[in-house]
């Protein structure tokens, strides 16, 4: 259990009463449990059936075919594929509990839709001594530990013996029902608050981007005479601004194809990827390329002052370099010549539509050097660019503070949710006979 969750659990003590008497569970991480609770190894409560690869996948549904429950589909990231049932496939029911067995999310518990289980997951079937809702919440409470202990030389995977050996506390079935009902109610309430905060954060980001977009396309003087830019998505721009292409105001930098050997001990030059593009400036990175490795791979060093941007998939992501770096092939860069780097970066951030239009698609949309060089650019006089930079920096600072407050609220709500689940399923709070508040029942 994390320190944050433990602290949140302690904060619940004032709102919910504990059980009157406890006993040692005999399991170090579980600690004390209510004196009337039993406990069983996981293998005596549930069985696990790992999915298999179907013989063939189809793009369209047909007679006798079922959805194939790939993880991307369950998360809403992929369109469904379909397969036929055979002796090796496993059909799972709506809301059946699954555990991700292999991959970067090994150890995570999810709920199924009706379909055929994928080869990276296992279906869980519980016996009659455990309530499905209580079991689900208990699984979510142990999920962080399961994910931390996923092992393997290459692809992480669940240790089946460890999974089966986990001790699961067992209150009486009626008590399990009360705990599950309480958690259904409370987690739904917390989830609504999280959704509200996340929507507020998105609105703040949209407003911030709209103000930046207006500054780099319309300027700061609302009374300036305007002209047609000749670019549909730019619209009108101030009459005295130049509209040009990025290749005329900067040099386009494309990285080498050969990936160099990397290190994480601080030896050499910073290695920049999309992971390092979380802010609009790069001051350091997690991995490095030694001088020898750079020479062997033929990697070119990109000097500070350049503007790095995504050229694959997620466009409009850009950062100004405050250090020298070597970039990977997800990125290309602009080396400013007759335009401010900060101003150019902010232009790139509003040019997502352009990159999506000129990109070529295989599995992901890719923009080549020509596409990067032809990006439409508004260029006011340099003094005006610097004024716009100052304005945009103030806008970012103002909104980033508000966004950070919202993200902190989301984090605190998520910690409370986790702590509440853990406290309920391990008996730290007494929920026997719990019923929803009267106003909820009336509703």
C-alpha cells in the first residue's frame, strides 16, 4: 500500500467507525482483520482460464461470430474484430472479471463485455462463497501490488502461483454485499467529481489554446487592419504581417534512421523522444547518448534554440530546446533563422489540422520533411513577435496554475477512492447494515 493511500485511510477513521474487535490476519501486508472474518487463499475462491489466439480474425460480424476482446477494444481504442468459436476459444460474459496476464499492464483487473477472451488475458470464475462485487473491489485493491510483481525476461506477465497464493479476507456473505453496495455508491460519487474536475481541466486547456491561437494569428491589437491569409484555417491576419512557409524562416532538421545505444547514467548528450514533450520546453531528458554511441550510429546533434515537434500520430506537440539533444524518429525539428523560436513553437501548437491534412497514413499518420517545411507561418515584425511571446507566457502561467490545482484535486480524489476501497475490503471500517442515504433512496 502506498504512503498516500495509507494517509488517506487514516483520514477515514473520523468519518467511519472501525469494527469493535480485531485479530491478526497472519499476513503482514493485510494486518489485523475483524475477529469474525475468515480468510482463504485465492486458489480456493477462484479459477483462472487463460485465453487463446483464435484461428482467424474478421473485420465484420457474421453468423456464429463473436467480438474478440483485445485490450485496445475493451479500452475503447480500437474497432472490434470478430472470430468463430472453436475448441480452444473461451467465451466470457458481460461484466465477468478478467485479469491482464501479459504485457505492460499485466496484473490489472478489468470487466469484460460479451465476447471471446484474448490470449493476453485470463477469465476469473469465483465460487459461491464470495460476492462478485466484494471480490471485484478486493481485486482492485491488490492490483498495484500485482502490477509491481509482474515479471518476465521480456514481456511482463502475471506469476500464476503468486496470484493463487494471495490471501483474500472473507466476511459473511451479507456483509460482503453491504461492503460492495457501499463501494458502488461511494466510488460512483467520487467518479462523478473526478469527471467534473477533468472536464474543467479540459475547458481550461481549450481556453488557453484559444487565447494563444488568437495571439499568433490575429495579434494583440484588436484595431489592426486585417487581410485574407490565403490559408483557410488561419483566416484573416493583420495586414502588415507576412504569411509564408516554415522552410523560409527556419531550417528543417530530420534525425538519422539508426537508433544509437542509450544509457541512463548521464553519459553524453540528452536523448529526446515524445516522452520528453510533456512541457513546451526541454531542459533535460531521462536517457543519454554517449559520444562514442553517437559516432557509431551517425546521430546528428540538435543545438539548443531549435524547436522540436512530433511528426507521427499526435501533432501540434512542440517544445523549445534549452539544451543540445539527439532526437528519435518520432520527432523532427525547426532551427529558427528569421523567426523567434518561442513564437514558432506556439504556431506549431495550433497547426494540428495542417499536419493531419498533409500526413500520410500507414498505421499512424506521418509527416515527412516536405510537410514540415510547408507549414503555413504568420510572421509579424520581430518586436511584435516578442510582445506576443510575453503575452503567451503570461497566459500559460495563469492557466497552468489553475490546471495544476484541478489536477491536484483529481489526484486527491483518486487517492481517496483507492483508500476507501482498501479500508472497506480489509475491514478497517465497519459497514455492516449500510444503506444509501435517504435522499438517494428517494431519488
